[in-house]
C-alpha cells in the first residue's frame, strides 16, 4: 500500500504505519500535515497516518480541522509509546553536543532532560527522523537529534541517552485515515466511533446529547470542543465513544441527530489496543 506519513522513514508516523499495515508499504513522506489531505483526495496514496493527541501535550486541534474540512475517514487508531532518545554521530559524547534539533512536541516531552543541560541550545525542526537523517547525511558534529531508536538504527547514529522523555507513560494516539468511509461495516469488529456535532442554542443541549449516549450504553472516552469560525462563542464538539452493540450505537445516532443542528460521522473503527503496560516495560 501507498501510505502518507508526516516525516520520513524512522519517524514515529512510520512506526505506526508498520504497526497497522505491516512492512509491505510504500511511504509518501510529508513534512507538513497540510500536504496529506490532497494526497488522499487525488488518489496518490491509499491511506495516511496522522497524530491526533498526546498524553502530555494534548490534542492537535489543527488535525481535527483537516479531517473535518476534507471529509477524511478515520479507519482506525494506534496508541504508540513515545520513547525519545538523544542521538548523534558515532564517536560523539554528550559533552560534545552544542545543539539539539527535533520536532517541537518531542522537545516539549523532553523538557526535564533539557533543563538539566541548559548549556545546549535547542532548535525546533519539522520532524524527528529527518534531523537524524540530516546529521548522518551531512556528517554534522556537535549536533544531536531527539528521535526513535529506529531512526538511530536506520541512519547509523549513536544513542547518547535513552528514554529521555519526562513521562514514561508518554503516549501518542494516531488516526489511520482514508479518502472516504467504507460502508460495508463489520458489526463484529467496529466498536468505536468518532463524531462531530454542533448543538442548537437551547439550554442543556450538550448535556442532552451526552445523556443519550449514556442511555444507549455508549462509553464516552473523549470530548473536545472547538470554536466555529465566524460564529463567536459557538463551538463544535468532537467526541469518541466505545460501544459493544453496533445497532444500539446506530439507534443513539438517530436520537442525537434530532437534538443537534449538525451531526457528522468522522469514522467507525476497531478500538486501538491498550498499551500502557507496554509503555513502561
């Protein structure tokens, strides 16, 4: 399959692509999330990987906007522990490092380590693995990358410090995206859904929607509000919920649809594996 990822080979998006689709994939490497929707829409790729939230830094709201704006379909989800490693050219030591380059979120996740080394300048870049590749390609001394162990192996770099993220339960959730929704639903496999809705302006309208979910045994696992452009103080709501009975879930949607101004299914898929034990092993 042709898969679009943010970053290059060795990035965390690459690891997710292999986790979900296996090793027999052809990557289309993008430096920006904004490039991905058009690749799906014009058929250049069959699927894409997009980070959506992190346990430390929260939601990536701009990616919700892209999914909604381009009517992309959420086919699945993957939870990946973020194991950040400091790496440089072979022969370098931590004392040789003058600058650290990495993605802003990776840098944020490693703040405690960076505070212990205030003499090292920190530079934000577009991708973790791209920096590792650059260091190797250009044989740059005095510069270290924060990236995955896979990136270190792939680009022949030496790991100076392992697992430098401040939180060992640091996990990112990724969406698997396709161009359009597959309506041949397997009700025995699909047990999670992502929805967007806009409530009317009546008192208690949000609470009413949430109560409908409860009455139909939908387990609300996430809710995210987002301002609506050109409508000050009005919000769209993005929710994820798990369910055990697909037909009961459908009945809930029919009831919710009558109570809101807009209801949109962003995706129906199989719930991602719980990997919290794996994250600390």
